[in-house]
C-alpha cells in the first residue's frame, strides 16, 4: 500500500493536473465561441471552407470532452485517496504498484485487470483501424 508521503505527492500532482485541465477547457471554450459555426460560416467562401469550419468546431468539442473525462478520472482518484482506497484495484482488490500510480495517477486497476477491462469494454469511441 502507498504511504502518506506518496499519497500526498500523487494528490498534489492530481490537483495540479486538474487545474491545468480546467484552464485548457476555458481556453478551448473561448476559442470555440470565436470559431462557432455561425462566425466561421460568415467567413466561409465555399463548401470546403464550410467543411473546415465544421471540423474546427468538432475538434474543439472533442478536446473539451477529453479534458472533462480526465477531470472526472482525477476527481475519482482524489475521492479514493480521501477514502483510503487509493492504490487498490477496484476489480480484484490487489495493490496497484506505486510505479503504475506514479506513471498513471488516475489508475484504478492493476495492469492485468486493466487489460481485461479494455478487452471486454471496448466502446464505439475507442479508435480502431
């Protein structure tokens, strides 16, 4: 199990990352308002410009969604730290190695359970070739 010093270090990293993500969401949101379909359409000269405008807006929304998803994972990790369950796999109850938590502070599963989860919970949002 992780000690209090490690938990404090990871908690600080999680909070710092959450602050960074909130700033990114604000900047992307502000940029999205400037690049709204209506604003871009006014400048669009042809169908290709219009398609590009739609792509820009969709990309901004995807960035915000990705950042909000990560913020949720950070909030969940902080809740687990406060509850004293951080570092314990949510599926099997085994300890998550500190090196994994240092590499991915939001990890809620050990490597084996995460691999199984990814195989059995593939979603339509998961990119594939």
